[in-house]
C-alpha cells in the first residue's frame, strides 16, 4: 500500500536487498522499507545551488576507483553534490566509478561536467570557493566552512590548475607529518569534509 502510494505521488522507489537496508538503519532489526529525505540525486545543478551546503569539485582525476571513493566520501560528509571534471572518462569509466562509490550516486547528485563552469556558477550564487592543495597556508579548522561553499580538489598527477587556485577565496592545506608530499585526494576530501561537519554540529 505504501509503495503504491509513493509511486502514485511520483516518489522514486528503489528495491534493494535486506543487507542494504540493514546498513542504513540504526533501529536494530531493519524495517522492510526506509524513506529517505534530503538530497535528490536527479536534481539539476541549479536546484543544488539553491539548497546551499557543500559542493565538491574534482579536477583532472585520472582513475575511476579514486573518483568512486571520492564520491562515497563526499556523500558520507553530507555534500550537496559532487562535480567530476574528467574528460577522459568514457561511459565505462564512469560506471566503474559509481560502482566503486558503493552506489553513493543513489543518494547525492553526481555531475560529470566542466569544473570551471560549475565553480563560476556557484560563485555567482554566493558560494565561497576553497581550494584544497598542499601549497595552501591555511588549515581547514582556521576557516568557517559551515556556509555555502565549493571545495576544489585536484587529480592525482597535476593537482589543481593555477587559474583555479588564483580564483579561490582561500587555499586550504591539510597538515601532514610524513615525507610523502601530499595525501591522496580522498583523504584530503575526508579531512575537510569531517571538519565541516564538526563546525556545523558545534553551531547547532
């Protein structure tokens, strides 16, 4: 009856295994269905901009698995959406990335589009733009990350292009203690994303 009513009202219905529902439920014995509210995976970029929140932009990511883990990490950190600028990714590579994301694209919009265009449109909508790069001089916890913000992260080989760095409001650097000069992009995304969650929880 509930499923019929949902379909009648145009609510997307996805049938999944009991294991998937169990992972998403904190109520002990999983119910037979869950209702999810919040982000809509099919939203347009304009609709995402109207919501505020955090939008992650990946520039030049080279490996589908890395893109997939980044999608999953962004979703876990409560991002409004993620934009992946990876012109070399064909349909097969994108499908591989979404599989590696543990299908986080079911719960958050994922856009395969031009990063600079997305950043410009977000800035016009009032978003701050923060690059996350090892050349930065500001730690994530030294900046207010709680408002509408775009986070830009570079790919594995070349990092963030100079023009995007120059156009950013701040360049954040995640502190490191080892000899390897940078974290992989998923770690940098996770550290900054969790710091944003911490700031939001403290302001509630």
